[in-house]
């Protein structure tokens, strides 16, 4: 079983998403946050569940689509997955500072 670790950036992303949604509905903000954590549990058993991120084309950088969001993760080792960021699918990935710094998009 793989360990799924949430990076500070990914946690910040979720907090910002929840804050934005909660302006209209605290209930739906909580539901969306739960969905993020629920869907990533599959990575504990199937680390290649998500597709390869097309902009990066690296087998170790993958994503799970959850609604309008891309949950992007890295396969660090056979036993560890790092959730890198949660990114809105309507925005270009190149606008995400994590990817500009790390992958030079």
C-alpha cells in the first residue's frame, strides 16, 4: 500500500477552493473538499490510476480529474505518492507557479 502525502501547496489549493465555494455555500465547499480526499484514496492501491499529465508527458506525473479540478500527483517511489497541486481545469497549467518553477512550462 502506498502512502499518499499532501504537499503544502496542494493543501493551500484546497483551502483556497473551499474559501471561494463557501462564499456561495459552506455546505458545497465541504462536499467538494471531501471529494478531493475521497478520490485520492484509490492511489493507496493503484498509484497509476490517473492519466499522465499531457503538458509534462512524464509517467511519474499524473492527474485525476474530479469535477472541474485536476488533482496532480507525483509517484515518488513504489511506496509514496505526493499530491502536488489541485488545479482548476479551465486555467492553463502553465499559470500554476508550482509547474512553472519545477517543470518550466
